[in-house]
C-alpha cells in the first residue's frame, strides 16, 4: 500500500519561500513519476511540477523559475522548493504518485 505524506506548508509573506516535502512509503519514488498539484479554493486541482523516473523535471508556466522539484531517493522523499511566493500561490498542495495522493498541505501567502 502506497502512502504519501506531505509537510512543510504554512503562512508566508509575499516574496517569501517555503519548502514542501512528500514522504513516500510502499513504493520507491526513484522508479515513478512524482507530481505536485495544488488546489485553490473554488478552483480545480492543477499540476504544478513533476519529476520523471529518469530525473527530468517539468513545471507549469505559472511557477517556472520560482519553484524547484527534487527528490532524495535514499530518503524516498520528493521536495518542492517554492521561492518568490505570491498570494496567487495560496492553495492546498498535494503530492501524487499514479493513483495515490497525499492528504495535502496548506500554503497561504499573505501579508
């Protein structure tokens, strides 16, 4: 059984940074595409960043240049470093592996 547990969310001022982490168990992240999604209130869940098993990374245009996805295969974790955060980045952020989802972590960007 695959389990994904996100952490690292919180309240940050505009221009600030946060680092989200997703700890996986039951399957190795090294052999799977790992994705970060986010869902703002009243909006659809949207793909933010993903990393392929081969290590290639991709980003939504809205976060390109500000967010960085990475993985630590030894710890079986995936991180999302978020810089230059803006109020429009406010959302619940979810980690995803195939059909498995974490519970989400809230990110709020506000002064």
